C-alpha cells in the first residue's frame, strides 16, 4: 500500500507502516524577464520616449534596444508588462503615458491623471501583450506638453 502527500519532502506514514511519495514538484522560474528603470529623470517632450536602462534580466527574449535609445527589444511571444511612472501634473492639468510597439499605440496602455499643476502623481498598469515579430517597445510621454517625470520603471515577463 502506498500513500501520497502534497508535501515538499517524503513523509513516513507510521500508522500504515509505509513510505509516502512526495507529489510536489517545486516550481522553478524559467521565464525570461527584464526590469528597466529611468536612470535620468527630468523633462520629457510630448510624444518622446522616456529613456529606460536595463537593470536586471534573464534570457534573451527581452533586452535593451541597440537601435532606439531608451527602448526595449522583444522577441515573438506573450508578455506580462507592468509599468509605473511618477511625475508632476503639467500646466495643462494632466500627466499621461502610454506604451508603443513599433511606433504604434498599444491598446489599453494609456494612463492619464488630471489635477492641479505641480502636484506629484504616480501611474501604474499591468497588461498582457502578444508580440508576433521582433519588436521595439517604448514608454512614451503622452501628455500634450513637455512633462517632468521623477521616475519610470518597466517590468516584463515572457509567459
């Protein structure tokens, strides 16, 4: 007679006088990932890329772009992308960012906050993105005017 436990190591069943088999396979994260951070906060013109530098990565699916300064290269696949920015509300009363893939707006990626000029705000979002060809991802100032960003970060995991 065998017994099975959902436990991280083998267990002896003294009442049944049998050894029990471990049924857990401890998970190992094998996904490619990359973390990017804006190392030079400051003023970013409207529709300009917020420059990001690669801080930490695993694998080859996600890398810093060698052709577009401050952008991210993605190989084909599905990705979970979390992006966060902090900045000041502009004189126009908004602060807004979006993601662009190969220069085209990523649907559902626009984040906008309205308020009093000069107020600090934080914007954050997570979305899934299917990439069908080698592509360039950019975090862009979507505000109608130059805006001051105090930080920006993007975390990407290939699913």
